C-alpha cells in the first residue's frame, strides 16, 4: 500500500503573480465537430466530481512535500510528491478540486510546473491554478527529480504505477477520491493510460502535446533514428542544449529565451542523463492509450507548430473518445511546450475553462 511521509513543515509562500514564481494565437478551436469546422464538444462533466473550482480565500500559497512508495524488483521505490494551494487545509473546510500535473520525458515535476524565471513573469502552473482555487499536485516519476533511482527505464507502464501510488496519497490528504489530471507530452500518455486502468480516479482529463499513433510526426521520425540506443540503454544524455532544443525544434521564437536557461538551471541539478523508457514507447510501442477505454471528459490541446503529433493523428483519437464531453483546442502560433510558451496565458485560459465548465441543465 502506498504511503507518505512529510519531508518538511508547512511552508507559507508569499506570492506576487507579477513577480517570479517559486521553484518552485489566438486561442481555441472549440465547438463540437460541427459544420463550422471546429473540433470541440463540451457537454456533460463527470457526475462524480464537481467541475467548478471552489472559491479560495485570499491567502498566501501554502506548499508541502510528500512521499509515496511502490514496490519494484523486490525493493521499495520512493516517489516525491509536491502540493500547492491557497492557505493550509483547515478542519471541516469544503474540499477543493484537485488538479494533478504529470510531467514529460525530459524534465522532472517542479521545473516543468513550478518554474521560476526571475523578471520574466509567471511560469508556475502550480501557482496559477492554486490562485484559481485548485488543490494542485505533481510528482517526480521513478528515476526523475527527487524520486528513487533504479535500473528501470521508467516507461509509460511504470508511470501508470507511479500515478496509482500517488493517487492513494492524494486521496488520503485531500479526502477526495477523484481528481482532474493534466499531462504534457509523454506525461499525457501516462495520464491517458492511467485513465484507462483507473477510471474511478479521473475526473476531467487534459492531454497537452499528446500523440496517439505517432504517424506523421516529424519529431518522432527523427527520434526513431536512435531506437536501437533506446532499446539497449535505460538512460540517455540530457544536457543544456537538449533542453534548449525543446523550445526551438518546431518553431523558434515561440518562447522567451530566458525560459530554457532557467529550466536547465533547475533540472540539471538532477544530472545529465534521463530515462529512455518513454522515448522507446513513443518510437516503437504506440499507441499506448486506447481512446475507446478513456471514459472521462477529455480536452486535447495542440500547439499549431507541435511536431510530436500530426493533426490527423489527434483528430483520429478525438473521434474515438466515447464521452461526448470532449474538446479539441489548437493554440495558433504555439509549439510543443505550451505551459512555458510566450502565449502560456492562452493555455491557462483553455485549461481553466474546461475544468470549470458548468454542468448541463437537468444533470
């Protein structure tokens, strides 16, 4: 059974949205596959979890760290979890909607979702959604960040088990059994695969920079040239230039040049290699998410210039989703790293609108 231990005491955090965060074109193609040519349909949220964010008191952001455990190869694997919300939890208070953020292949949780870029505005997705009334969580997957190092290549299946262990901790600490999930890139694959096997845990599901079959993806075609290396090795090099390339490979100029430097500074303290498992899955084992087995409401978000998946690939996935409460959003002018882009406020807007969509009349 997963367990958690506190790593530090409550840490109230003074946060100025106009200042740097703590390490912590135009929007939307939305409206349902209609004659207008849009690709979103927003109908019925999951009945078992309120979509609307609970009002949050005017308080400082409170943060805490936790630890989940899972078993692997006869050993206990420790997984680092991070939490932010407005104000410390109080006895008897109404629970707030939980948003769980799932990181991708090359960057761990806090640099991905709680980044500080001094003098360049807000880049912490955790801060943004904490201020909007959510109880925000994220985690370092096995072999990432502050989680345990093992011989595993930390593939998508391993990530699903990480989320299973984390979900038990989040449920215990928040009193909620179901949460919203947002995954980016291979984190979207982890979140989607988790939604298939643990639908009771997933409220609304946001898949950002997602890929389904990989067909028509220039990024994955290039990555596939190293397939033999990914098969033979459990870790791959990941240096500052590689981190910079995340922001330049599709469309240079879609991000502030200070962002990859801050991201590298925050991430490289964990070393210059990273697991190969998600790269192996994305180049040899797709699809790993079956849309017909994802029961939750889904928002697919794609940057106009993102090379990780073709538009046709994502539309094929979208058409197979069984829940009519689904949306497809394209952010014009954006590329792969939507949450860290120049137009990240559009990303916040689209995600927040999906998570807080009113329930249908009579439901």
